[in-house]
């Protein structure tokens, strides 16, 4: 099994997942284009009008249908269609007695790339089962795989901006837990008692859970479990930190953390401190909880 790939070359991001099936191309084409075949593996009910310009209708029984559009059809080798603002391409090619199937998903939300790839991998396991005529195996929630692909795609890399007034480091990370769980993970537990620590009130001291004697800063905004901000203490890199937890993909909440500062020499230490030692630690712990 090959790992999914992520293209992010200045156009819209796209994940590409490739699998080989021991079935002729005509059989695989039916499985990825017919309503009956799609029902066995595609993540949502869908029916295609298989002609350029035809409708792609999404919706389960009793739901209000959402429409996309079929953009390209080359039976039995290629299907391109839209789903809301996303675009999907199915490419099929003969490989000996079998078929190579490549699914490419283009989207706007780079932060969701690991979620999309994880989901498609699970879908293509179900596609294999449907082609083989067996029951699809039970699958977990994909939390561990999500984190593997987030690292593989480099989704923990921050966005850094600098100008004459200073710098800002922005982390955006899809999590595998809810905002409420992520909030608790961010503030941690008392190392002596194991009890969950709470966010300080505005104006209160924010301390490192693993070293309560270390003051990180003074809270300026507290809106559990959606937002927290503080001005950093002397000796801590940066000037201010802002945390936001909001809607993400189906895996969980989206974490946004911004660190701002003026001293150039503090840029790298702040990036390490709040990236590897905070954002990524929350993501790792969230995945462990989800997989448990």
C-alpha cells in the first residue's frame, strides 16, 4: 500500500490516493460510478448523470439533495466531478489482470488534508471488500493514521510573517478530539494530583502545568473552550499568544495558535516552544485519547 500524497503548489491543495485491485477495469469502473457500487464505499450517497455537465446528486434517503456537477467522463478510465466546492477525479488504468485506481481530491482547506486522506484510505478498504464480494473489515476512528499523515504532509509547519514592527507565527492544526477535550489538554493536569487544571481568569497568571513554578504570562482573554490569550512573562519568547479552538473536519476541532513578538532573536525559540512543545503535544495526546 502506498501512502497518500499531498500537492500544494500554489493552486488548491489536493490529496492523491492510489490502490491496485485484482479486478478488470470494467468491474472497477462500475464500482466507482454506479449508485449501487458507490453505496458500498463512498462516504455519502451519490448518483451521477454520467455525461459532461450532468448532475452529481448527493443525499441519503429523506435528506435534501446537494448537487455537484460531472465535468469529464471517459469510460472506463476517468471521471471528474464536483462535490460542493471540492473536485474529485477518478483515474483508472489496466495493470496486468488488475486495475490501478487513483483518487484525487482537490479542496480549499489545507489543514484538513490529513483528515481527507485518512477518510479516503478507509473508503478504499471498503471498495476492495465490495469488489471482492466480502464484508468490509471493521475500522477504527483513524486517529493514529491521521497523525501519521499530518506528519507525512508537514501540516505542523507554521506560517511565519515578518515586517518592520516584528513577527507573527501562526499554527493551524486539525485535531482528533473536540474543542472541550483540546482545551483541557492545553492546560494539562496537576503533576502532583493528576487533577485537571483550569484556565486562569483574565488578569491571572498562566503557569506551565509540568512546572507550576514557571509563569508563562498573564491572561488577557478567557472564553472556554473557544479562546484564550495572554501576554507573555519576562523570559518567555514573544510578546503575546492567542489560542482559538473552532470547527474542523469530522475528526474533531481545529486548533489555531498565534504568537507575536518584536525581538527578532525570540522568533525561533517561540516557534519551537509553541509548535513542537504545545500545539503538537496537544495533537499527539488527542490522538492517544481517541485511539484508546
